[in-house]
């Protein structure tokens, strides 16, 4: 799996805005806060947790990576931010009304065990998302232009993996013991600032960051040149419109 160590500031400056694009769909599925509590598991820099808090939820942000927690605490000091990692979270059974895991279950070593843990700590609902069309397509295009093969991380064992589609995600969650699982797909376009995209690469964020970290000086120069060329081809009014798709799953007690 991709190592996310030390990427808090770079993630905050880049992909945090993209990943928060699922908020409106999740919010609509859950309705108003009505005094309920929510834990955002794998909360990153706290961007999404802050959006829930602004909607009146009693929010706890749970994040295992120290630089992510540091950014969250700096930007959102009123949100309780704690250290904790799936599949063994530091909460008792049913500690929260709702457990959220936004683009987390696609990064863990045991997705079913982690989904079951989300169910354990929630009283009424679990909401989880994965990419079905991730930002990696853009970086694959850059790599192809540079003549550099894309980053390929280690695959999960067959017994742990699942089909990265809406149907496959729903099946995996049901196999994990979640009930009344409804999955929808959400398409949206992120108008990305090229500076933010490059900041993510230099900061080691996601697969492109891991790829760049392993390149030598000449390869990095080719990669940057290819990036500039692809940005020039795709940019509209100074931004790069990047299409993405996510599967949004809601498991609610009925």
C-alpha cells in the first residue's frame, strides 16, 4: 500500500479539496445533524470533518498520520482530533451515531476487517467512499508523455481485494457484515490549480508522489516537462478540469 507518511501539508494544499467533493452527497444521504455525533475515520487534514462540524454535527476526527493530524489541529482547533488507525480504532462499541470513511477503504490492507470496525463503532449508519475513477489517469498520461511507467503499488491478496466498482464495493461491505447497503456513483469535475497538482507530486502524495520520489534527476526533469505539456493541453482559464468518479455507500440501521 502507498505510504502516506509526512504528506500532511502537501495533501492539504492539493487533494483535500478534491476528496471533499463527496460531502454534499453524503450529507444528503444522512440528512441534518439533529444533535447526532459523527467520527471521520482517516480524516486527513480535517477538511471534511470541518464541513460536518459546520453542519451542526458533534465531530471527532480520527487520523493515524502525524502530519495530517498536525494540519487538522492547526486549521480546525475546535474539532477533537485523535490518533487511531483501522482496523483497531480506540473507541468502544457504538461510540458514535455515524462513522464516515472517505476514500479510506481503498487504501487499507484488510478492507473487510476495516469496514466491520466502522460498523462496530457506529450506532446508526456507516458512510464510505472509494474511487471508481481516480486521479491516477491524469498522472498516467503525464508518465506516458515522459516515457516513464506509472506507479504500481503492491496488490492486495485475492482473499482481501474487491472489485473497484459500485457493485463490487457494495458486495464487499455486505460481506463485512454491514446491512441495508445502498451504493450510488458520483461524477464530478475538479478544476485543479496546476500549482496544487505539482505540490502534491513534490510532497509525495498518492501514487504520483511515490513515483516521483523514486525517479533520478533526469527522469524528474522529463516528468516535470511532460507535466507542463499536459497541463498546457488540458488547461481551461488557468485550471485543469479533471473528471473523477466515486462510489458512495451508505449502510443505515433500519
